[in-house]
C-alpha cells in the first residue's frame, strides 16, 4: 500500500476523534513548551552571568594577597598582607603577556558634600585601573600619572555616589567632597554600569589615585590586590603562569614553599558559574522532560484504545490483501502525527511563554535553535517509542480473529 494512502487513512482515523486526539497532544504540547521555556531561562541566566563577569574587566587577572592560617584553619585569599607596589612593578616590567597593570587598595569611607553624605568604597588604583575594569568616563577626566606620583587629592565618582551627594542629573566635576575629612576635588564622573548578576551596584564607587589612598587614608605599604589585563583571551593562562613565577621570585619563595598569594582570572570565575548554570539548566530541562514522558504514555494509551476499537477494520484490511507492515506503518503514522503536531504547537507556546516571562517577569531568557531542535526531536522520538508497541500489536493480529471481534 502506498505511503500517501496510509497517511490519508491515518488522518481520517484521527479526525473522527478530534477532542480525544487534542487531549493526547496536550501532554506533548506542555512537555515541549516546558523544555523550551526552562532552557531559555537557563541559557539567559548563563549569558547574563557571563556578561556581568566580563563587565568586571577585559581579560582581567587578579592577584590576591595570601591567606592566613589560624589554628590550622586557612582564612582565605586576602586575609594576610603579602603584596606590595614592587610586585605590581615587576609584573608591569617583565610580564610579556599583559598590557596593563594596576595596584589596588580600598577603604570603606564616609563621603560628605555640603549637607549630604554617603558611605561607599574608595578604590585606589592607577590610570590603568579604568581600562582593566572597563570603566568609561561620562564627563571630566581620569587622574594623570602626575596625580598618581604626587598623591593628588582628586577622585572620580560613580553615578550612584554622584546622585546621592549632588542630586539627580547634576555634573559633580569641579566640586569638592570630603572623604574621611580629607578634601578631594572631583575630576571625573563614570558612565552608568548598573547592577551586576550578584546584585552589586557597580556605580556605588569612588576611584582615586593609588598613592593617595595608600598614603593619606590607609598609611600602609601593602596592597589589597593587583589587577592586570592580558593582551588577549588566548594569553590569559600564559599570563597567569608568568605572574605566578614573577611574584614568587619577588617574594623569594623556595621551590618547596607554597604561594603566599592567589592568581585568578575572570575566565576562572566565568567557568565556575557557567558550570553551575549548566547543571541548573539541565536539571530544569530534565524536570520539564517528565511532561514529555507523560505525553508519550498518553500516546501509547490512545493507540491501544484505537487498536481495540478498530480491530474489525484491521481484520478486513488484512483479509483484502493488506500486509502486517502496512498496518504497522499506518498506526506509526498516527502516533508520529500526534507527536509532530503537538511538538509544533509546543514550540510556539514555549517561545511565547519565554517571551512573556522576559517582558513581564524581567528574567533574562535566550531561546536557541538547539533548544528548539532538541524539543522537536525529543517529541518525535516519544511518538516513535510509545507508538511502536500498539502498532506492532495491531500488525500481528490474526485476520480471522480480528473479523470475529465484536
């Protein structure tokens, strides 16, 4: 029997019970829509995290001070002062894989401007700090090498600090603020960056010359960290290795000695959060796939019912010359038809739901072709898998027994 005729027969058979077929499709529709929606949410979260991490710096590498051991308990990177300006100098001078280096010190401070005050973190760095952290200037300028050399009392404000001290939309450049009672002249205003994925306000910051913060506010020779920027993404690992070698040499560590510092890159952080996001995405997709399995069971159930209802019809077809494989193909076509149409509707529903979540829920969603193809292939596979056994049972019916069936 020609395949076209089998398709027509399958279509007519399904058309006789439209509502029952729709209820059978519903499981596939919900399953496919759920998979697409969950994957879109997972992929959107993953890309949002990667974007936020990238906004922290271009190919950036951070050297943290060492960790302190207290009672055999390691307190973590940065708990012990081991880095100095000389470490930053040797990296700048001898590391061939980096193009920018900035020592970093920081201090939480009370900022006063007129009758307004605000508490924030003051970061001390060199002019390279702005390039490494992808900080752009909205108005004014960044501090110069001369400002750094003379420990000038100048600073650049983030948008949140400027708004709280001077008011919405006011340009603070040229004004003065007091940081821990020390007067600073505002020479620049940073462009707005907003919150990162971790909920931190990237505009709630003040950047001042490294020497100024270190000498006038902290009175220390030690650094909180050293920021560096690799020349390219491909150079990050080589840069990390060379920085480790240079700082070990600067600290006069023997081969058997552990590092008294930690070197990390944004790629390391991105990989960690990317792995977590991937696991969560797969978990969400797996949970959503249960709906597809339930839909497949619905297909198997309806096909068994169909075989039972059409037993005499099967017997007549076999009696007039239809072969077992013709009956098998016919019922397989019906199962595939249900899963195919259900899958198509589910794809459209999933895209629509993901769009509504992005619009009204404010969640980042990214619909990929992979998720659509995966859902479609999975729905077709469900139709084949759960439709085969009822179709196989129908094809093995004895024509005589089928004709006698009431």
